[in-house]
C-alpha cells in the first residue's frame, strides 16, 4: 500500500516543464520528434535546474524537461513503486545506492538488491554544504554549531531539521552524533521540529517559526537566509549529489545527453552561482 501511495504521490508532484534538446543525432534536429524527459531531482536543486532548463532550450529545442522535485527518499519510493523516470538526481548516495545493481550484494547499501540504473551512467555530479541558517535578525544570536549543541542540551533553542528519510535530516543526525546529542531526547524536550524536505525546513526558518534550521548552503542562498556556520566533513561527511539514467527510461539517449550537459561548463556556472561545487 505504501508503494502505491508513493506512486500516486509521484503522479501528483508539481512538475516544472521547460523545453530543451536531446542528444545530437537523435530527435534534436529541426522538425524532429518532441521528447518529454522526466527528471526526478532533490528539492534543493529546484531553482538551479529550472534556470538550467531555460538555457537548455537553446541546446535541445525538441526536448521538454518535466521536473519532479521532492526529498530524495520520497523520489526513491516513487521509483521503486514504478513511477516513470528517465533521470534521477539525489542529494545523497544512500538513495542512489538502493537502485544500483553494482551494490546488489551489499544488503546495507542496496537492501532489496535492485538493479534499476542504466549501466555506466552513474556519476557524482555535485557537492553541497550543510549549513546552519537563522531567520532575519537572528533573534537568538546563534553563531555556530558548537553553540547550537549547547543550546539544544539546555532546551533554549527551537531547531528545524529534515525527517530521517530526507538526506538533510540524515546529515543533521550525523551532526547530533558528532556532538553526542540524542535526537529522541531532544524531540521529547520539544526543541525540534521537522520538514519532509529541505524546502519545508528552509520555509520554517524564513518565516521565523524557528530559531534556526539545518539546511543546505544552496537553499540558504536561494532563500536569502543568513548562514552562521557550515558543517565540516568530520561532522557529517561530504554532501554528494549522484545522478544516473534509469534502466526503464523511455528516452535513454536524451537522458544521457542532458546528464552530459549538466556536467558541462554552462550548467556548471549556474550550479556554482548558488554554492554547488561541480564534481565532473
């Protein structure tokens, strides 16, 4: 039932369409067949991918990009439930690993032994940073993760974070572990509130509903929020965004062409403008 509900959610996700073009020699030539390319991407990529879609129109005028932005965990559920998807970009390796047939024998990384990625297409596309962001005016004068840890222990702060199935929530849990904080105890003390994806967490900070939130640096930039500290790799690991074409893609050549474009200089400039670091 969960998977069918996830599939229904996938069909109802807000899609942002924009016209761009396919791989050279396929349907990108003038008068060629129009292709709708379905891209599932982490919510933190929404602004940049929408901008890139506009640029891609000039490159591939016969390809229409259909975006679905949500938490990587929700997108994974939708893919597993059979939702149509040509290209998947997650905000952490965990969700991509669960679909990667090269890890089918690793019960921890790929618990269901799935093999849904098109061979040879998986790449580490981008790196992001986990950031501690505050509302306008920073009413609690929060300055660092070190200070946040002490305020959480004393119950003197209200923090927004992602759910446990959301990559930004999983990175936050690693930060808690780094500081020896028990999430269940903090939740019971009423100092935590949750979001189903990073955009929900960002909105809570922007609206001043919380004292601070753990989000990505790119989301803080897009929302115009103040970042008071950034998490180190020691605290939560690297924030890597992998991408891959799905085996069941209806348009694998166009999907590979768009993925190649995302690894190029033009898209890289857009990614860098909001704080992503291109890795390819």
